[in-house]
């Protein structure tokens, strides 16, 4: 279901009435008239009115979608982003059949939800606009550190009036995180690579996932930091023990013909050296699914007989607290 299909006639009527002064809503074009000295109270999850038992929610981007789909009841969801059921959306199956919209400001103002969720900034004055409308804005904190993930889940649970569900999810997350950290480290150097030929060095979520799964980081050992091209010379001179490849489930036609993924030597190495192909949805949204990704890497390495053990607890985040 896509709101835009049925929304267009209503939007025209809405703005026609707005032009006649019959609908009293602030125009986005006039947000600059907010005085810098005018500081209304910030509406936080802790100030949710007790009268709103099941707040209605709108999500503006596919990473924000994941928190909504993990914790909210379907009946609470007014609209998700258009990417909610795309291949890089972790909960794309849960998003099937739910309303979606184009995340435009006029649609948002028309729908008038109780809560708006965003993971990246969609409008420079979104906090001010939401305050003026009496709509709560939940912005996720950036980072893949477990403390950040737990904080985001906690705040999401408060914002959606799903505190118990959030607590159950956090407990499950902590249990699985501890189980992964307790596993013996592996003497296997894992090199991460994308279709564009880039790798993940130190200070990246993917490097954190590799180490959480117990592997040695091939890129970090080469003092690679951030996202950088993986030198073909290094691969030839000193091949890794295992490749971890992600986003190869996406359409490779979008990649440059000069991409390392199209290099004959590299494609042969992917065949000759054990490789785990991790779907992009595991690593496309910061650290929310870091535990899921590490569990999957460890399990697939075991299935390829690279290691003897694999985690006994293989649950997707949220599956332990299903709410269909």
C-alpha cells in the first residue's frame, strides 16, 4: 500500500484550504519566523501523554523503519519509508502490506502522527516543525557501540509505548552479545570486500562485526582505517584465509566496469578461497544488527568446516520477542 497513490487528491484539497486560511498549519516556507528566543519545551519520550496508549507512528527512512518494525504493533504504523521492503531492509518481510509514503513534509503534516522517527536528517528544521505541530520526533543516535544500540532501543520503546517489548529485546541482545564474546577467537584472517572493491578497516561497523565473530581483521592488520579500496597486490601476495563479501546480493549492473568485483583474478580468488556472502541488510543500518551479522558469519564459517563450533542461539533481533 503506497500512500502517494491515494494521497494526491487529498493533498491538493489540503493545500487549497491552506491557501484560503481554512487549515491552520505552519507552512514549511515560513519556519524561519521561529524566534531564536522562543524556546518551547522539547517533547521527549518521557513526556508522552498518558492518554496516548498506542501512539501512531511514521518512519522517514529505512533505518528508522527497522526500529518501528522491531517494536511497534502493525496497527500503530501509519506509514513507513518507500525503502521499508527493499532488499537492504532487514525487516522487509514485516513491512509487506504496510502503508508506505515518500517521506515528504506535506504528507507528514497531513497525516498528523503522534511520533515521527528518523535516522538521518530529512529537514534542517524538523525539530522545530514537529514541536509546532505537537508531534514527537525520535531521532536515533549514531553509532554501532552496544551502548548506543541499547540506548536507541530503549528510547524507541518509550516513544512507541512499547517499553516491555524493548526490554525483552535488549535482554536478548545482551545475552547473544555475551555469548559471542565468550567464543574462542579464531586464527583466521578475514578480508571484507564489497562489489566496488572497498574494504572495511578499523573504526567501521564491519570491522567490529568481524572481530565480534572471532576472526582476525585482514584490513586492520594492514593499518587500513575507515572505508578504503582493498589493494589487489596485497590479496595476491598475502591472500586472506576467508573472504566476507556483502552487498553482492544487490544489482551488480550498478557497479563500475572497473570495479574489483569484475576483475578476473579477484573472481577466481572468491571461488578458490572460502567466502561468506553476507546479505547487505545485515550491515546497512549502523549497529542495530551487528550481533545478527556476527552470528551468521560464525555459523556459515562452521558450515564450511572452517571452525568446529557454531552458536547455538541463532535468533534474528526481534524474533525472540515476536509480536505478529
